[in-house]
């Protein structure tokens, strides 16, 4: 229970920037509006901006259009609650658990591009598995950079887990030795760190396949998982990487690192809709404890969670929204607002109407002044003309 509470809090904290962008920008266009085609177009654009991906945005808006046509949803203020429910349904009861072998060691290869967060994520996984009472071994198969082995060694020491390093530069040889060592030491899990590579680097992709083949030969059924680490801050790029890696090597799960501190967390929805690989873990910070198994329910709740008390910037947002004739319902909503019933008080619409009346009154006054000036000029045209001639002659 406490663990679940912590997960929710971690997600909510880590997703704060995404939430501001996602829910914040949606609210700004939805408040006090009716759901017409223009609104749906604006919504689609906002969703794409929030990195949920084009096909996800289209799908969400199609669902919404259908709900509007069926009369299930009527006004813009109801859209967030609707989206929250719909988006939760995008993740069927699929298998997001780690496939542990009945006959240890379970081998998990961790791959991805340079700097995605592989080594840090390995430390997080090692921590998590150790917490579960498993004996963990690390294989330092990123032989590309000496610093990579050092980095993993620091984590191994900190976590007090075994690490197997090679003497040469062949990662397949390191993995070969690591498999032997894991068996000899009765390890439950062997986590294999690999060098960063782009899917376009054929030789490096072949090297990854070689690592996989060595593991498969040494331990029946291995690798039990091939986890690709994606950097959430890269947004749509992460999708392309996932697709490319999937083609080259059978990725069984995604570790979405750096979900904290990015506004691009909507990419989780894009991954769900565009890549057929489950996100199994997310990284929510640089420490080894900053890991959470991915849970769609918790994710969506955190994505749509309202700030319990309105933060300072919501005042500014309110001013902006009022300037455009809509109102910041955010100020009066609370943690359960996204689930609030549709028939809530209509003060947003009232405020929007008074603001519009004021705008039109100013416009009408300006128009009257211009018309009066034009009428005066026409009736006094001869005198005006004489005066104009006089000025131009003086100037000459
Ligand atoms: N904020 C944040 N930083 C992370 C996360 N995961 C990794 N990093 C940082 O990303 C950088 C690259 O990580 P590293 O594990 O060395 O990437 P690798 O090259 O793929 O092994 C380091 O500075 C990490 O501290 C995360 O979940 N959140
Ligand atoms: Mg690394």
C-alpha cells in the first residue's frame, strides 16, 4: 500500500512538467466551449504538440467526436474527464512484468542509443531486483568506452552487487564470461550493459545480435528480456528508435528513462499506439531508487492530476485566458476535478460572455468615432480642401 502511494507520488512529481503542458494547454482551449469541429481540430493540434503522436491524437479526437455525436459528452469542460477515462483504456491487461526464468539466471540485455540512460537504468533494475531478494550480477559489456565500465563499477559497488568485466574490447567475450560467472555464483539475474548505438550503425547492431547469440548459446532460453532504454526527453525521436531497434533485435520491453523534468511525457501514449512493445519501467530521476514499474492507471492519474492548491503561475494563466474570453476553471478545480460531474456551475461561461460584451462595446465605440469623423469630413469638404491647398502652397 505504502509502495503504491509512493509510486503515485513519484509519478505525479516526475510528470509535473508534462502535466502542465498536457492538461494546461488542453484546458486553455476547452473551458467554456462547445465541442464543434474547430475545437476538435485545435485539440488535435495541442495533443500533437504534447508529443502524443499524430496517430494517437487523431484516434483521441475520433473517439471524442464519436462521444459527442452519441451525446455522451456535450461541452469542452467535460473533455478532460472523458480523455482520462478513454486513455486509460488504451492499455489492455497486457504483460508488463519481467519474464524471469524458472531456471536462473535470468538474462536481461539492455540496449539503446548513447546517453539514453542505459547504465543508470541498469543500476535501477539491479536495485529493484535486489529489493525483491534476488542475487544480481552485472556484465560490463560496454567496452567501447573505459568510462562506461568505471561508471557501472561505481553503481555495482554502491549497490553491493557483483560485476563481471572483461580484459579486452570484445563485448561478446565479456558476456560469455559473465554467463559462466552468473551460473557459478548462483545469480538470479544477469543484467548486461551494452554500448550505445544507432540503428543505422550496422556493425554495432551486428555486435548486439552477436551478444544475444552468445547468451542464447550459454543459457537456454536466454536472453529472457531485451530491454531498450529510451530517453523520454527526445519525444517523437524515441518512437523512431524503438521501431528501428525492434526490427534489428527482438526488444521485449521498454525502459522509458528521464520521464522526470520533461514536458514530453505524452510520448508514453505515442509508444503505446505506435510501437508494439510494452513500457515496463520508467525512470524518474538520476538515483537508483528513481524507478517505477510502468502502470497505466497510475500514469494517467498522474497525468491528469490537478494541483491541490493552485500554483502561482495559474494566476497568470487565468489572466491570459480571461484576455481571450475564456476562463481558467483550473483555479477552482481540485484533485478530483477531472472526474467532476458534467453539470458543474457555469461561471466560466458567464465570465466569458461578459468579457466578450466588453470587447464588442469597445469595437462599436471605435467604429462610431470613425464614422462620425468621415461624416464631418464629407460635410466640410470645401473648407477642408481650401485649407489643404493653403498648406501645400505654403510648403512650396
Ligand atoms: N533526470 C534523469 N536523468 C537520467 C535518468 N536516467 C539517466 N539519466 C541521466 O542521463 C545521463 C546518461 O545516462 P547513462 O546511464 O550514462 O546513459 P547511457 O549512455 O545510455 O548508459 C546521466 O547523466 C544520467 O544521470 C532519469 O530517469 N532521469
Ligand atoms: Mg552506459
